[in-house]
C-alpha cells in the first residue's frame, strides 16, 4: 500500500531537512571493496541515487523507493522510503521505519549502520517532540556502538534539553574521553555542573570548551549563565 504524505509547514520541513543534512549515514557510501557482486554494486548505486533524489524531489524519491520495495529492494528501498517520508512531513512514520529496520538486523547491515539508523530515527523523533521515543533510539544506538560520538552527542543534547544533569554528566564525561577536541563535551559537562550547583568546575569546563572553539555560541551562553548564577549566589551588594 502506498503512503501518501501530508504537506508539512515550511518550518517543520526546514528543520527536518537540516536533520537529514547533518545525519551521516554511511549506508550510502559503502566502500566499493564491500560490494561483493555486480548486483550488490548496482544496489548501492541505486540507493545513492534514491537518497540524492530525496534532496531534489522527495515526492519522486518516495515513488521510486516504493516501487523498488515492491520489486524486492529490501532494506535499502525501505530506508530511502523512510528518508523521503521524513522530508515530506511524515517524520514519525519515517522514524518508525528506520528503527524497525535497525531492530530487524537485515542481512548485510553491520552494527555501525544499524546505529546510524537509530540515531536518525532518534533525531527525527526529537525534532517532532517525541522525547521518549528519541531516548529509546539513542539508547539502542549506544548499546550497539558504545564509542559512537554522534550517538553520545545526540543523547547528551536530549538530557540537556530535559535538564537531567546527572545523566548529562555521564554522556559529557564519555564525550570528553572519546573526543576531547570537541567543545560540546566540555560544554555539556559545564552545563551539568552548573545545574548541580558546582559553579567553579562549571567555569573550568566552559573555558575548556572555548579553548576548543572560541566562537562557539552555546559556550558563550553558558559563560553568561555561570556569571549570572555567581551573581545570584553572592546575594545583594552592600
């Protein structure tokens, strides 16, 4: 049965397009050495073309993907169909397809690729306000690939948005261990420490974040929040 998507507001489509642009799915860029037959190579080329069409004309991409799926295209066709649906304003349907594909462990899909599907499903759910569903997807991605920086960043963002400072500290520490060159890990830990009332350590983390990225706007905002917290803690001036 063909799914006919509803139109989405410009802001929602723009937000979803940004998510899709930021999500790095290696599924579309499998090394040629892994293409073990001419059929596998042709399938990869078709997937590349379908994903490219999503950005140009998602309605056309959806039609192509659904036809491909009916022809026995398997998980590559379903993945492209999900991406097209997300772009066309059906984010939760698309996210559910992606998460379902990852759960099914399709033949030929490695854990890193499954994790990337979970991350994209989580990002899409998060943008749609389905926070619990996003958390489930991020948890699944990290269960498959505990060292995944993209999955850790995504879950840290969710914890920060929910003001879950203890959980945020765990993901921030993991980010600092695995990617100390990223401002985000230091900034998230500083944010968690600010939330827990440890202003001096929060300031130190904020400074480390700015060392990595001096012009990082969220780090500058964190700096202002810490200064304000210090002012309030000091009480009224004599």
